[in-house]
C-alpha cells in the first residue's frame, strides 16, 4: 500500500534513534522525557476508580461533560482571568495533542502558512503538514531568552502567515513570556491578522511570575485558540485529557472534526480531572514547588560547571548551551559514555541547535547523579571538532 503523499512530507521523529540507543543500556538516567515523574493526585485517581465502580463507562457529550467544562471555566477564570462560556467556548479533547491537531485541521487550508515559534514541541510542524499547510519557522534566540519578539517574527516573514503557534512556558527551552512581552506579539498578530494558537499546557509551571495568556490582551480573545490540559500540572499524561478555549465559532469548527474522529474524550479521565480541579490544588502546589527546587539545582549546577544556561523560568526543562558545537554529537557521546539521556536541541526545530533539553521531571537523587556524571564528562571531554 502506498501511503498518502502528506505522510512522506513528515519524516519520522529525529529523536527515535536516540531513544533506541538509550534502551540498550541498563544504567541510563533519563533526563529526556517530557512527562512528570509523579502520579496523578490520589483523590483524583480515587474519583476515577469510583466512576468505574458506578459503571460510568459510556461516551460523554462530544464537547465533554458539562460539569467538567463548568469546572474548567471557573478554574481558568480564577487562575488566568480567562472568561469562557462552558457551553459554547470550551471543548474537552483527548490530550492537548488532539487540541493541537484540531486547531490545524479546522483552520488551515491547503497552502496556508503557519508561523511556528521554534524551538518547539515536536508535534506542531507535523500537525500543520498533515493539514496541508506550509510551515514558516520563527527561530527564537538565546539572546532574547527564547522569547518571541516582533523582530524575529518579521525577520522570519511571519507577517505573510495566516496563523501563529506559540507555547509559553516553553517546551523545550523553559522560557516564559511576561505580559509586556506578549503585548508586542499581540500587536504583531493584530496588525497582520494572524490567528494565534497558544499552547499553554505548562501554564501552572511558571516559577518567576504569574502566567499570562495572550488571549487576555486587548483584541486577542477573538483571534486566539488557547490549548491547555491535565497532563503536566496534574501528572495525568496517560489519561489523555486536554481542552480548548476559543470563541464559539472556533470551538464549533473544531468540534466538527472532534465529533467524527474522537466522539468524546476519555470518560474515566474526565471524572479524574473534575476531582483534580475540585480538590487537588495543594497537591499540585507541592509538585510545582518540587520542580522549582530541582530547577534551582540544575541551573546552579550548570553555572558551577561553567556551562551557559539561560535562566529557565517555566515548564520542567533547562536548555543549556552544549560545550561542543555539535549538540547531537554531544548528546550521543554523553549517553554512550555516562548513560545520561538528554535530547539534543536540534530535535525541536530551528534555534535548537547547540543546546540540550534537560528535563528535571525526575527524582532528586537521579537528577543529582546525572548532573555529577555530566560534570565529569564535560571535565574530561573536549569538543572533538574544536
Ligand atoms: N504541548 C506541549 C508543549 C507538550 O510538551 C506536550 C507533551 N509533551 C503536549 C502539548 C501534549 O500534551 P498531552 O499529553 O495533553 O497530549
């Protein structure tokens, strides 16, 4: 069978070979994965178990349970000052991943251009291509602390695009953007009539300042699709639950795809999520404070090693500059010789080369051991290309 042409337009994931290497060793400490090392809060898991005991195993409404949508509306209003109608403007999805895909499938016509701030989460570029769109990469820079600016947008030609995708707090850099910085991006988006897809899945994990959603800036609500979910803050990656906040017409368009391809998001997960929003604020706060402690450790250890690492202020990633020019070679040699797996920045698109994504969503003991191994490696291995 010959796959459709658009499948060939999307190469297999560049980090696969890297993880195959990691699987061949027994003493691997992985700083490579983008998911919490915690389990979801127990009270939330218990609610899921109870829902199963009660036989709640049917589909839900296409848009998700009404009580969950109402709880999401209250939560995002309380935390981020986002005001969305649970009946018309919220769509519950199978993870933020489905939400990303729906945004492209509902709003990108073949040939449309989507500007994607990079380095970025690995699914945006394939998602645009599957929808038939063209990607305009917008490389953010270390000297701007990986924030998006009107200058990098203009330099990349994003003014010609129909849509802009951004993600703050960012995977893989750990960068966040302040309200003032986002206001400049918002001006650019309005000026050039861009639809904005704002992936805010790491919003809860903002350590230095409160998270601002670009949708709260003047004139942005009507042109923004906000994506969030339960995977990161609530440690629910395997339960596959996310959501979209967008004006009624936009969620209606996305629901058109969702109702036929997914029908409804996982039912048990919706029960878990409802309880998580209801009673698990303290557990989430404790996880966030543990990530923050690990972040401080990672940043200070890289500083002690003399490795340039910009002060990541969100998500659970640090993004140091690799001591070797060739970041892929560095990551590979580090893995082969020390068993520490971290992903080369190259895997996340333009602007990622020369960096390493270090996930600190791993226990303190393993993290300390991994940092010790990195230190010894760096002390004993000069750049072979230097
Ligand atoms: N967006 C970003 C930026 C992510 O890092 C991830 C997960 N790594 C996702 C979306 C997907 O999240 P979910 O598990 O909710 O599909």
